[in-house]
C-alpha cells in the first residue's frame, strides 16, 4: 500500500535526525523541515517525538496523535484483570502454564497480540500497512529494545502474500477491522485515525479464512462486531460474545 503522496515526516528541526532519515528511507516518504509548511497533499504526517513515533492527521479539528504504547493504562488494567478469563483468551484456548503459538494475521495496533502475549502465548504478528508496521516496530523497540521481544515477532506484508513462507501455529487470529460508525470511531481516536489511514476495501473473506485454517493446528479465531455476519458466511464452531464484539472460533482438529 503506497503512502508516498499522502504522508510525510515532519522533522523536529531543519536537518533530519538519524531516525528521521532512516524512517523516510524505510517508508519511502518525504522529509519536511520543521520551519516549512506541510504540503496540501499530505493527509497525515509522522513525528519522531520523545515518547515515540506518532501519527497525526493533517486536517482541521483533527484528533490528537496516534502512538502505540504497550504500557498504556487501559492495557495494563486488562492484563491485571483475570486475563485468561477474558473472551479473547478463552477463544484462543489459552490455559495457565500451557505455551501456545499464535499467528496474528492482521496486527493493526497490536493490542490483542499484546494481551495474548501477556497471557503466555508466543505471538507472530503480520501487518500489511508499512505505516502501521512502523508504529508497531517503534512500540516494540521502546518496550523491549528490539522489534522481536518477549515472545512477540513482527513481519511486514499481507498474510495472503506471506502465507507460503509461514509455518503452522496452534492458533491463527483474524481481525478484519469491522467498520465502526462515525460516532463510535471518533470516540476512539486510535481507531478513527487507523480507519482514515487505511481506507481498506473488503478482501476475499473466503480465501482469508481458508488460508487461516491451513495454518492453524488447533483453531482459527475471528474477531467480529457483535451483530456482524459470520466471516465468509461460514458458521463457527464456538462463539464468545461480549458487549460490543464477539470471537468466532473455527476448530481445525477433533
């Protein structure tokens, strides 16, 4: 997914720092000096701030910046709130003391992957969008000193394209990022910005589910909005319903 015409890195000074230059090279997007105005074509801009890499929308009344932080209070509360009894972990079949491998095919902001890792799973995250991948990579490096730490590995690319080179996992997790209403999305700044950035069109859900099943030794877990139809109209074996979403489980072994 190309972002070169929509996103720039707005530098902290007039000359690029090493991390700003490296980011521009990796993402193939322009660098803009702090003293220069942002171009009209830039819908978003990235800034390397003291707290981490941050994404902003370049628009009037835009929400604040989006930065991935695995130490944010909301996540910390969830990890300390009987984590294994939460629907996400129950759907993944996680149990105390059992090491489970999980492939997150649509990592997004990494919150679910982080919770699964905190519950004891070994996580492989796949993210297709290079900007979101960069935000995730920065968060992992800040938290662990590398982008391959504490049982969490991150890869750039679409699951469909990478699938031939991926091994099997105990669990394959799929979150197609169901569309939220404008009111719901704006209430959650990170989700609003992510949806504005990605502008994703619906893919081949049947192929996605088939590939997920091929890579899952035990089960595929699909995150859906509470009232959304089943993925690819295929009925799951188990459903775990919450107040706003549910987890559909497709078993791959008896």
